[in-house]
């Protein structure tokens, strides 16, 4: 079972990122920069590739690495992650423990936790998948390929809708019948040194994009998805009333034809 890391990065002008991220497996770095060129080389006995493209958009970047991936199990990484020692063995064990799993979500360690912490293993379904982003999942490449799943190019940093490409990717996996689990295993630390390229706060644009995202995920359930989001997050996270958040999300969703 060969593990391969697919990194979405920007403005890398040497190969130091691999050392910084503590890469211990095959790796492909999608490097959006100001020049074009593909580099293949060996890194500590592993196969490494840099895809240097003069373009923007995180979904496009992830697709560039995904369509060139060759591993049995692939991880989607960001350039502010530092992998733990022996992460390939941890990931392989998780897939051996859950042989029917096509996707497994892991924990990412933060100094100040903001992400949901998985405390016990569980099956992830369509009603509870929104907690998980692509930086914490591993996928069976063959299942993703067989089902023609890729990242939506209209969502994420560098696109018209500032976030949500990871939610849509996981939703598409579940819609096509892929089985997903979450396990209480940490695979990487976040350095927290990189500012978000898209999040400028919970403003009108954010709520509009959230409505568009939910309608893209489900034409039938998008209003319910907006409502649960507004009720759960408005007071503590969004710092606004749930009615205001919900109203703006609905306006955004209605704008999607």
C-alpha cells in the first residue's frame, strides 16, 4: 500500500518545503508561481514531483496533482502542515483496520484548536461530513478515479467563491457511494504561519458564498443546510443573529441558477 502526498502550495522556488513538511513518502507538489515547468527528482529515496504552473485557484492546483497521482492512498496537503513521524504507517494501518473505507479523516494538531477533534472512530455520512476538510483526509486513488471525482474549479481560494471546494469534493465522494470513516489518529501539525488567502471575515460575501456552496452540494436540501449552519454558528462564531446569517445565505443560494 503506497502512500503519496499531494501538496497545494504557492511561490516555492526551491525544494525546501519537503524537509519543512517532514515528507516521508512519495509526493507531488502543485506549486502555483510565476513560471511554468515540471521537475521530477528523488527525495530521500522517494519519488518527488514539482508542478510549477503560472495559474491560480486551489481547486485547479489540487486537480493538477490528483490527475498525476500514482499512489494507492493519497493525502491532500497544504504547505503549512508538518507530518508526524511514520505517518505512512499510521495511514496504512487505518486502512487495514477499516478495509471497506475509501476515505479516512484524521486529526490535525493545532496550538489553539479550531478544527473538530476526532475522539473516537466513526462512520461519516452525508449528514455529518461538513466538519472535515481535505487537508485531513486520505483517499483510495482508484475509487476516486473510477467515479470521476475531482475538485470544483469555481470554489476555493483564487476563484469566484472563496471557499468550499473541499466540502464539495467530499460530498461528491459520498454521493457516488464511497465509504468514509474518521479515526482519532493525528497525522500532522499545523504551523499556523500562513494567513488564509480567502477568509476576510464573516461578511456579506462569506454568507453569500456559503449559500451558493450549499445549493451546489444539494439542490434539495440546501435551505436546510443553510439553516443548520446559521443556527449552530451564528452566535459564537459569526457574531451575528442566526436570522441575518440565514437570510444572506438564502440570497446567495437563490443567485445560483
